[in-house]
C-alpha cells in the first residue's frame, strides 16, 4: 500500500482515525455484522444445528416475510407497539421537559429531586416491576384507592389497558434520563431571552412556550428519536409485567414475538424477518419524526 493510499484511508488526522478505529470495529462487530447476518437468515430456510454440522439452508426468497405478515400475532404486536409509542413518546417529551424546566429553577432540594427522578432509570427492572405488580394487581394499592372505579379485569390483565399501563410504566422508569437531556439543553438557553420576554410582559407560561420550547428543540428531536427507538425495542417490560405479552397477546411487542418465534420455537429465519421489518419500520418512523419535529431546528 502506497503512502498516498494510506493517507486517503486515515485522512488528514491520523491520530483521530486511530482513536476512532476501535469504535468502528465495535460497530462493525456488534451492529453491522449481526444486522447483515439477520438479513441473510431472513431469506433462507435457517435453523439451529450442532456446531460444525454441515446442513443445507436453502434460499427461500420472501417466504419468511410472507409467513410473518400472515401471522395475526405478529400483526397485533406491531399494532401494540404503535399504541405504546402514541402514549409513551408524547408523554415522555411533555413530562421530561416540564419537570426539567422546574428542576432548572432555583428551588429548595433541587439536587434531591434530580436524583429522585433518576433513581428508577438506574434501578433493576425486576425490582421495579415487582413494585408495579404490587400496585396494579387486582388487589393492589391503586385498585384499593379507586374502589368501585377500578377496572375489571384489572390493569395488567385487561386487554385494553395492558399496553397503556406498560407505556406509563416505561415513561415513569425512563423519565430521569430524558430529564437530564433537557437539563443539559436548558443550560444553552440564554437568560437574556427570558429577561427580554419578561420585559415585554410575557407571563411564566408564555415564556415557557415562546422561549424554552424553541430553545430546546434540538434536544426535543433527540428525545423523540430515542424514545421511539427504545419503545420499538420493547421487551423486558411486557415480558415481566404481563407474563409474556398477555392477556392473549394484548401487550406483546415485535421483539417479544421475535424472541418467541426465533428462540423458544426454534425458527430463527422467521424471527430475523420480524427483526428486519421492525428496523425498516423504525427507520421510516424516525425519518417522519425528524422531518416534522426537527423541521425548524436550523
């Protein structure tokens, strides 16, 4: 390899290229290769075999995708995750921004409240799920407080309320992370803008809507995209809260169905097809969100 060719590969900053190289290798090994292999599996009659065994895995074209799209459980899982995102993403954006704005003010016990909101995010999911099962089961604290207004069947065993309950739980658990993102973004909003708005007679609500919200628009774009990606990959919460997507698949997510089909039932080709469709759907949804949420960012 000539020095000219090597220079083109590493660019003008060889030290920077050397520092970035480990992360590039990480991306290729952890993301690019598994994704490419998943696409390969989805177009073949693929099944698990003993290590070193020579087996025939013929090319089947779009047969696995036809199987996936004709499966009512898979279609329902994609519908479930849309319901989840419709509830979770707006709720996450609104609550995290409002709370971050409140925590950014000079209030007493500000550090305590910041830590309190972040604790659920770093807590073990199994432990937190145990608390929510105690709160939302048939004889739980929430139903005891609601009394005759409590739903029957209860929250997590109700086909209409199971997924919204999971969405509220995920919103609450991840809220601390998104609050931190907004707190960081609020540091870049100039106080001069608030002072100018106050001199023009704007009240607190008007200052929030006309100064804070536009000032943190880049952070809002990031929050929307991250909430969408994490929500589309929903697995742990329905698996633990509703016993694997119950009742009768009402809270099943595509990733949960992918796990059941690919691992538990031994059909990795079908599971990979679900995963590829999920990636395509998330990318399209992210493009739409980026177009509408971040259209005025520049």
